C-alpha cells in the first residue's frame, strides 16, 4: 500500500458496564450494555467498514462489547487484546496507531473514555456535516466514531484525518 492509501479508524467505546464491587478491569456489561453493543455492531456492519484488525482493551467490559459487536459483522477480523488500551493516554493511542502494519486499511479500536473521544477529536482536522458537534456533546458508552485519512500509519498525528461518521445508541 502506498502513502496515499485511504484508511479508516473506527473508535468504539465499550458498552455500559455494571458498577459492581469487582476491580475495574473485571467489571462486566450491564443489561443495557448487552443490548447496545449488538446495535453498535449492526451500525458498523451497515457502514460497510469491515476492519482488517481490531485492537481491544483486555478489560472484561471491552472484551464482552467486542464479542457482541463482532457477532453482527459479516466476518470477524483479526483481534489483538492490547494492554495499552486500558487507561491509555492520547499519546499512547497515537503510538498504537503508528505501530499498525501498513497492510491494514481499516482499524477498529475498542476502548475507554476519555481516550476514544479524545483521539477522535485530536485526529479530526476536518469533519463532515454535524458529526464534530455531535462528538463534542459527548461520547457515551457504545458510541463509535470513524476517522478517515490517507497515508501511512506512521504518519498519524493530530489533525491528520476527517471525522466522517459518529454514532451513539441513544442519539
């Protein structure tokens, strides 16, 4: 793939989790999360984006979210459970993007806020329609944003992309 290769990053926040007495990484999905995650998967399938690779935080709620989302896709992409997605800073997330192999055209990150919203906002130098204003109103559980850019993953930096879609289950 060349430096002009069109690429898309799908940023998906985990579905609604229970607030239980278990450690944060072990929190399971709440009933609402188990309903919203498949809806996010149907939305993603409807966009026609089939990720080549999914990087998913290893927390229980992100793994459960990904399982329910992936069930709605026409095929399950290669999945890597990436420790650095849990409690990731914006710098951590951009570093992960920069490490993505260049044979990946479409990448899905399943993670947490504030990271997912912050990354969408940081990468979006431009936006289509009202998607940026909708993103700025919040990035609730099960929300997804799609950022498109051209070039190598090593070139991902602030403002490199165009926010082309935003979806939230109760929007």
